[in-house]
């Protein structure tokens, strides 16, 4: 007979929680005997049948209670684990923060670190908030009272102002202007909501990067403001409404009148860097007319970047006798424009040491290297030509030879991006440049991809004392 004595099982020794069941644990027959009997034709007796049915019922109740208790304890366990994790993480972070070496740095050192962070164009704040006003110092001031005091007492942290068009941009500009004290400002203006606020402090502008519609450009230059400290000026003119895509911008006379009637007469003569990016609808002859009549202090500019221009730049840079660095971005092919005087297509200056040209379309890419024939740069030291995978430039050896034979230049650095040049042509180029110290080619043309050929070329450069850099990646389009 089965032992029917109830047994009590303590679940937790601390709270003495017991299973409130009376269960027969000693079944008859035993588990092993029961298995054997299940395999045979054994039939339970009346007493065995009664005991077994009672045991099964009690076991089902016990299993149900176990399931309920497990669920209850799992809920408690999850809650306890969450609390433990929150407590440990929070405490660990606070403890770690207290032990950080940065808390031991003098305020002067922290201020210098903050300056490096705020002036870094790739800092974490700018990457996360590219479309928001530049308020990285503001985020630093929210860390603790010490950091807030340091940030508020380092006016150089607030000198870079980059407002946006969202509400509150003007207030943030005012905050930056106030905390920057009287230091010169760097302005990155991509909207118009803060333009009126910023122009109040034009006497403190040192560098200005402006992206404006032509209407706002007129407002800016026709206002009674001056820029006595301005050394860097970048102007990008945008279309203000879809109709301008169809009918283009006003002609050069409108541009010239805007300039002559406005503030550019009051730009500081210390202006050294100029970038001008206007829509391609402005004809080359109007572009030249604008430069001929404008009152920008071009004679002292040392760095000039023109976006979306072609051979009209040959005349433009004649107004910049002090020019040292010249860059043509999104070069457009106007070589055969009917209004261009072919006999005057030449760039001659004794001061340019760095020249960068990038192609904007397939047609321009085909003739870009032909510009060498118009270059007379006796002091050119750095040459960079850039294109894109689908608009590769083919090096024109005849044009380059023409430039070097007419007016030799001490080229020491050449960077080529998506420019096809054969190994034979490269050898000829090296013969013409005894001062070359660095040659960069990216990517390597398809015909160069054999390892033995690349090793041979690299060895040749090494013997000549020339550093070489290349990227063996994608194949040039069309090769």
C-alpha cells in the first residue's frame, strides 16, 4: 500500500513558505515497476487504481502551484535584476566620473581641450546635429557647474557661429555673440533668419561663409554695414524659387549694381581668401564683367576659389596679382564659347604656387588637362586635378609639355584623382619635373594593377627619391 502520510516541503528557509498540499510521494508500484507494467498487460487492482488516481490528482495540483510560484518569483527576479542593474550602472558611472583624470585638470587645460573640441569640424556634436545651430559649447556647459564656468569664461569657444533657420536660431546667435566678448567671429550662414542679427556685428566678422539667395545677397551688400576685420569670404548664391531654375539669375549689371551700391566698398583691405560660387546660368562674359567692376579688394587676395567657372577664370585672376593658391571647383567647359577671345586664354602670374582643378561634367573632364597649354606659372609647386569615377580625365601630355617648355615651374607635388595616365606618359612627366617629391594617384589605372608592374614603378620612384601614394581600388571608367 502506498504511504499516505502528508509531507511538507519548505520552499524558502527565510520566509518558511510551504507547499500547502498533502501529497503521496511513495507510489505503488514504484516508478521502475510502473514502467515495466506499462509495457505488459498488467491491470491495476482496485486499491492500486484508487491510490494512483489520488496521487496523479495531487501531483497535478503541485505542478500547477509550482508553475504559479515560478511565475511569481520570475517577476520578482526580473524586477530585482533591473533595480540591481540600474543601481550598479548608475553608481559605477558616478564612481568612475569621480575618478576621471579630467576632473583633476586645471581649468586652463580644460579650456584648451574645449577649444580643440569646439573647433574640430568632425567632433561628435556636429556629427549628431549637423542641421542645428552650432552650440557645442552650450552642450559642454550642461555637464557640471565647473564646466559651465569654464565655458562661459572662454570667449574663444563662442566665436564660431553657425545658425540655422529653425525658431530660436537668432537667440542662440545673440548668446554666442555675447559670450564671445569682443573677439573676431567666424560666421557660417546657411539660412536667412539670423542674417539681420549677424549684420549688427559685421565689424567683428573675420571669416564669413555665406549661402544666400540673390535677394538676400542684395540686402547684404546694399546695407550700410562694413567688414573691417574680414580676411576670409565665401559666397554661395542659391536659387530662391523654382522660376530661377528656368530663367536664371539677374545679369551681370544687376550683380555689379548690387556691389557698387553697397557694402563691399567697406570690406577690409586685409581680405586674403575669397570663394565665389554662383549658379551656372551666369554667362562667362558677365562673370568677367562682374569682376572687372566690383570693388572687392582683389589685389591682396592670396587664395581664390571659383566654383562653376571655365576659361573665363583666365581673365579673372588677372585682378589678383598677389594670388598664391588658386582653385577651380566644378570646372565647366567654356573653351569654345563664342564670346571668348582665344588669344587671351592664358593664366600668367609669378605668385601662384598651388593650383587645383576639378571637373563638373564629362565634356569638361575631356578638356580639363588641355588647360595646361594656357598656364604660365613659373612658381607652381603643387598641382591637383580631381574628377569622378564616371568622368575620368585623360592626361594630355602635349598640353603639359607646352606648359613646361614655355615657362618651366618647380613642381614638387602632384595629386591626381580619377585621372588616367599611362606608365610611359608618367616617365615623360618625371623627366620634366626634377623637383618632384610626391606623386599621388587614386585610383590606379587598370593597366597598372599587375603587382609586378606596380613594384617596378614603385622601385623607380624610390630610386629617384620621390614619394608615391596610390590606391589600388576601383577601375577607371571607360578603361
